[in-house]
C-alpha cells in the first residue's frame, strides 16, 4: 500500500496547495480594489502563450500623470515601486524585506489599511521626507515587539522614521505579506535612486468604462513606447493569467506525484499474483466445495480494491496533517474534488491492477490446485 499512500498524499497535498494559493491570489487582488487596470513593463498580455517576457523597464513616473490628465473616465492613478531590501534596526538586520514605494494616490485605489499611526502626506512625498510605514513582522521580529512609532530604521545607509504600522495581512503566495516597509515614492526617487515605476494602477470610475479606459491608456503609451514595452491588464485578466500559471504548475506537480499511484498499483498487482500462487490449495479447496469462478474472481478483486482504498484513506489522512502543518506558513485548503479524486483513483487502481490476479485465481483447475505443493 505504500506506493498508494505516498501517491494519494502527494496528489491531494499539491491540489490543496494550489487551491490555497488561488485563494491568496484572489485576496491579494481584492486588496487593490475593484475596477482597476494594471500597467506593467514588458508584454504580459495573452497569458502564458502570449507573454513575450519582461523587457527593459521603460515606464516613467510621468506616465501616471499623463494617464490622469489625458484619459477620460479615470478616477485615480498611482505608480509604485517594488523591490527586496535589507533593513537594519539597532545593529540587527532583516534581509529580503519587501520594499514598496507608493504615491499619495495609492490610498484611493487600494484597500491596504494603517493599523497604528498614520500614512504619508502629500507634503512628505513632495519633500522626500525620510518617513516609513512598516509591516507587523518588522515590529515583531526586528524591533522585538517594542513600540514602533517614532523609532528609526536604516535602509541603504539612511535612517527613516516610523510613522505607521500596517494592519496584519498574513501570508500571500507563501510569502509573509507583513515583512514589508513602505516609503513615499518621492523619497524613493530622490534618495534611493529609483528611476522607473514597477507598476501603474489606474482606477476606472465605472466598470462599464474599463474597456474604453484600457484602450485610451494603450493609445497614450504607444506614442512613446512599443507594444512589447508595456502591458495593460484588467483585474480579471491579471487574475486569469495568475490562475493559469498556477493551474499549470499544480497540474504538473500533481502529475508527477500520480506516478507514485501507478507504481503502487503495479506493486499491488505483483503482491496479489504472489498471493494467488501461495493460496493455490485454498482456491482449489473452495472450488471443490462449490465456489464458482466468479466467487474467486470477486474475492481477489475485493482484496485488491480494499488494499487500494485503505492506502488512499491513509494517504488522505497524511495529506490532511501535511495541509494543517503547511497552513501555519501559507494558505492551503483540502477541497472536495481532491478527496473524490483520491478515493476514486485508489478504487480504479485496485480494480485495474487487481483484475489479472483475480482472473488467474478464478481459472485455476480445482484438482490441480488441490495437488499443488
């Protein structure tokens, strides 16, 4: 049963991870509000097949201002920067912290909230003030739970005053979303030498105008850039692309894990064939006292199916424990289709690989079987 156990546990676990990641992706997109269009460097339109990779980032911060001025039916525009940095606090370092720089318009588009303190002002952004908003992980792990407001952290050799703490967000796509620092975009440009935005978010005044606004943005940017230099994607398109990529990864991983089920099925078939040989006299005796071939066939077929189903049940239990353990790190959810697939596949494996041994047992001659040593 070991092959069945490992195969079922692996398949269900991978499907649970896929389902959890899809929920995380949807939650992340919801935080950026509705009626949102994403402008990104490189041609990422058309999903995986249409994407031609990331080109050199040619977007400019002025593009966001031009979109706000020249494209109709736009209610808010925000440009932002994302990167990974090291943060220092009183001699302690924390690496791979998500660095985000946003402009004042970001608060009009996203649903990110400040849990403690306050956000940036337009004056602080325009004057490139050294102020920062931190995530809860920075407070807990780097500041050891100390009162964060008014304290200073160091980023790239410069000190920044903490003016706010973001509400706890949990894990997103396996990454700690609270391991983050947020600066005014004016500060990032002038003091940290960021020259290009990582993305531009455009909020449309009404969902019925999304297509029209998307076309307007394309017509505006194409005057300066080529179609391979940027992408414009609606929230629905971006979510579809992300789920498409995630779906392919999950399917490939589950397919690799399913090989264990095949190996387990072959193992069951081999063991049942050995069992038939070892129980030849028993089969002959049963036939001698009136057992029909179909009774012998049913007996051995049921044994193979039971072996598979018990293996599937144990595998499902292990997958549940694995999912519970992983859920402390990232979101993972066991779905009903995964459970049905596990037991269905186990039963099918038992039937398919149990047929040959069962047929062989049912065809034994009772006289020869009784004489078998």
